[in-house]
């Protein structure tokens, strides 16, 4: 189905969900929930908050579906934009009030094979460095590298030009490379 030049694979499900079809809404959730949770988790670095954000995204999907009009962007791109805005709100609230649990490091005390332990430590270090990036750089990296959106889709979700997205990606990659330099030695 082509809408305004954009082939949106979700258009029919959104139309049906807007008409009250719970099965269509359920199909949208099954298809997109893992990606919304993953996006929020990468942005917030908190599994519980990520689940809350994903639930809020789908509440908004359900409320907006009756008014959805296919246009220049895919429905999935709109969902990414909603998820990012919810994440930005939570990150702003975090800055406004300190987290009493910040810095607590809870880990599994059971022994792990050295390779697995090193891989987990490396992944945790990368995630920690991604979490330190400015919000928009973190969002650009998350959308392109982890959500696997094209640059055009990610730029639409961030409401920036493709050139601006590429600039965000370049700055984020430089910052990550510099922060993780000792990982390569």
C-alpha cells in the first residue's frame, strides 16, 4: 500500500486498530513491542523504565490510531519519535532529581567463563559510554545501530535532516572511540 509515496507495512493494521479491531492492535504490539523496549532500554539504561515507556507508546498508538492519516512517514517512524520523546522526558526528570540508587553495582556472584565475563564487561562498558553521550547523539546511535533504521527513517524520527543525523552519528562515534580507546589495547 502506498501512501503519499511511503510504503507503510503497518497502515492496514493501524487503520483496523483505529476502527476498534483488537486483533490488529495486538498485531502491532507483537510486531513492535520488542523494538520499542530495546530503544527505551538503550536510551534509559533501565529495564523497568523501558517497559513503562513501551507501554505508554502503545497506549498512545491505541488512542491515536483512529486519527492516524498515512502521510510522508511510516507509522513505525512515528512510534520511534513517541518513544524518544518519552525517553527524553524521563531523562530530563532524572537530571532534575538525583537518583538515590545511582552507583549501586549489583552483579551475579556466580563464576563465569573468562571469555563470557570479558564479553559481558565489554558490553557493559560500551552501554555505559553510550549512556554518557548527549541525548540526541545517543538517540542517533540507538536508532541506526541498534534499531537498524535507515538514516532517512532515523532522521525523520529525530525530526532532523539526514545531514544533521550524520553529524550526530559522527560525533557520537568519535566520542565512543575516544572513551573506549583502552578497550582496543
